C-alpha cells in the first residue's frame, strides 16, 4: 500500500509540474513586450484597461484588434504618467520590487520542477508494467526455483512418449558428468510441438521439477517491443541469467511470436522482431551444453518458424505433444479429479469415451465445471450427471433457458435438429447420436451431438460424404416441413463448404480434379511476405472447377438428405414433436422413438424422480 501511495504521489507531482509549466509557458506566450512610447500611445488611444507600476517594470492588460493581451514595458522617468492614466480613466496601482531572492526563486522553480520530473522518470523509474524505464532491456523471465516448482511427471498424463523423450534431459541436468565422460552432447534446445492446450507448458515445468533446477519462464511476445534493440537486449539478459544459475531450464512459450520466418516485414527483413530472432540464434550458438543450460520452447505453429531456428545445434530435438487418445484422456481426468470429491458412481472411463478431441486444458475445465455444478446443486460429491452436463458446457457453452423463443421458432428448431438426428441414424458410416437439444447453448439455438465409438486418425471419402449429408439434414427438414428455409443453417453451410473444399483441394477426393493438392499459399499469413507477388498456385480455370465441384457435391448431399427425410417423414414428425415436448433427447430415447416405441414425457419423468 505504501508503494502505491508513493506512486500516486509521484504521478500527482508530475501532473502538477506539467500543469504549472504549461501555465507559465502559455502566459509568457500571450505577454507582449512594448516600448515605453508604444505604451503611452496605447494609453492615449484608451486601449489600456489597467496598469501595475513598479520601479522596474510596468505591466497590465490592453485591447488590440478586438483581442485582450498582457503587456509589459520598461518605465522611464515620467511625472505626467499618473495624470494621463487618470484623465483616460485607466485603473492603476503600485507594486514594490519582490527582491532579488524572490525573483531568483521564481525563475528557478520551472527548472527545479523539470529536474525533479526528469529524476523520478529516468532515475527512480516511473512504473512501466512493474519495470523501470532503464530496465526495459532486462528479461521479463520469471524465476522459479526447485523449492517453488512442485510440478512433476506425475502431474502430466496422456503424453507418455513425450515424457520418455525428455527423461534424458532430466538425467543430464542431474548428472551432467555421466554424459560428458562419454563425449556425448545433449541437445541445446528442445521444441515442444502440439495443439493448444495439450500440456506443453506443464511438461516444461515438470522437466525442471523432476530435475530440481531453477526454471526461467518467459513468452515470445515479451521479447517484441516497439523500441529498437530492446528485444535483443532481453534475449542476452535471459541467457546471462541462465549461465549464472546453471544448471537450469530456460523456457520460451509461444516462440512463434519471435521466431517466425525472416523477410516477412515491410522493412525488407530489418524490423525489430527479426533483430530479436537474430540475437536468439547468436545466443544459442554461443553457449555449450556443458554449461548445464537447457532451452525448452513451445509452439502450436511449427510451420511458421524460421528454418535457422530448427537446424541442428539449436533446437535439435522436436517433441510432439499430441491430442490424447481415450487412454490418455482417462489418465488426464484422473489427475485433475484428485483435487475434487468424486462420487463412486462417477465413471471417468465413460467420460473419456465421450470426449474425443478434448485436450488436457478442456478436460481440466470439464472437471472444474462439474465441481461447480455439484456445488451449485448442493451435492456432497461430483456425480455422473454433473460430468455429462460439463461436457455439454465445454462443447457448446452454458444453457440459456432464460432466452425466450416463440412456439413457432421452437418448432422450426425442433424439426431442424430432428433432421440432423434422423439422417445421422439412417446414413451409413456416421457416428452415433448422443444427444439432441433445443435448449439454447452459447450462440446455438439447438444442437445435435454425435460421439464416435473409437478414436480415429483417418477418415474415408464415404465418411466425409455422410458427415456432409447429416449437416444438410437440418435445412432439408425445414424445406420439407415448412416449405421455407431459415438462417438456422448458417454454421452448417459454413462447415459443409469448408469440408468439401478440403476434400477437393487437400485430400484429392474429387473425381473431376483428381489426385492433386491445391493447397492455398499459407505464407499469406505473414505481414508483407509475398504481398506484392501475383504468382498463383492454380489457374482461374481450376478455381472455377473447384467452385463448380464444391457446389455439385453439396447439392448431391442435400438431395440425399431430402430423400431420406421424405421416405421417413413419420419418424421425423414423431421425433420433432417429442423434442418440442421434452426439449432434450438422449441417444437411447432417439432409438426407441425411431423404432416406434413410446418415450416417457417430461412430466411423467419428473414424477418418477419425485417418487
């Protein structure tokens, strides 16, 4: 608190000083110096409103060209001045000299204020994100010692292969002599590559925690500044800190912020970011692994990194941190579930099956959301309903039951989602429907969730076509039932178009265009890179063929969806009417409805619960 008060007082002093200097400068700017004869002439013309007479100076206000000015003039011996002032009805008064000391002090005040502001800003350091101005070149890396780092490999799950790749790094940090006596060299740098949220930063902390060495954490964006040379200075300072605290781990998160391809700027490759990258390359060449400094970096965009950064002798080793499979997801869930009270009925293996594509951060959020839901419902432990509800919250966002939807729109949404679900049930090569809902979540008015029965790493053309047909099932149902289409299919069309374009351009699944890759130029993401290049990866004729083929495939899928729904119109009506009534249907209820079986209404279900 004392520090905050000091900072507040400092800034008040600076503000007051600037205001005082501004007033002085503005007053001096408006003040006009007159000769005594000019002053007398203005008195005769009655343009002077008031006068202050002192032995050394005459000052006052005058009107000139419709404007008011302050003036001053050096007096001469004139016995008739007072008479002239009185005859022209000009107010006047006398004033003693202030004395040389007072005058000196008044003249020195502005300079004293300037010196004080300069001192506090540049020598005592005005606050700049907690750093002093002259410390801008210092690294912002946060030091964590082995006593503070409690993260170990036991806290990292679902990435067993990645942990194995890093174990020899840990052994080197613990026993460097073991490797040096055989002449072996540990990689200088290790690049952790993987999608966002897979646990790259957590893995880097675990390396330092397992080795029991200091851990310097920084972000790539912290090296990028508008001031020339600051980024390079911070890089030098980071490596200096590493050498002083060896053995240790230097970690740079999101290294793509500073390590992107050179030559991507307006200035011909000489911008501040590139100078920072050059300094990083020099520093990595300038130290030996025997010093006991290991550099870890993380990125989810290895494709944009400069090739010089990835060559041998710099980031020698690339460790992939992938999206976890079903076994990995269960392990991650168990790690995060240690801090919450789970009910014996909570089966994390089931939750792992229902969360394909979830990364570590998503699963951690899932457990936390489930714990919050259980607390909100005043339960003693987290049960399966909370975990399943948390999955929907992570995927689609929280429920918005307060959103008022008219009965007409509710029916449209019900038929739309029923169209998705019905086509998904009837089409081969589709994933099972897990849940249908017309309760708004996030930005969606309704949703249909499909969950795969197993982790898949390849997808066939027939499976893509099946996904495409399911996506268009909602619009097809609207067209059939209401003879009208709505804006509800906006996201469906967006996903469908992107899916088909990837089929044609990336996967070579078009019969018309054949087995070719028509990938767009990814370098366009870089500011200034090839900005003025007119080179095209394919001709205008090919682009037209891509558009025609995209429309053809989407139209065929829409026709297929329409055909399936028309042939099963009774099932669609039955499903939609029950969805309007209950608002949510799970996969089992969907199967029973399509088989002609009855499903308990929402009222009866609630009564069963109370009984």
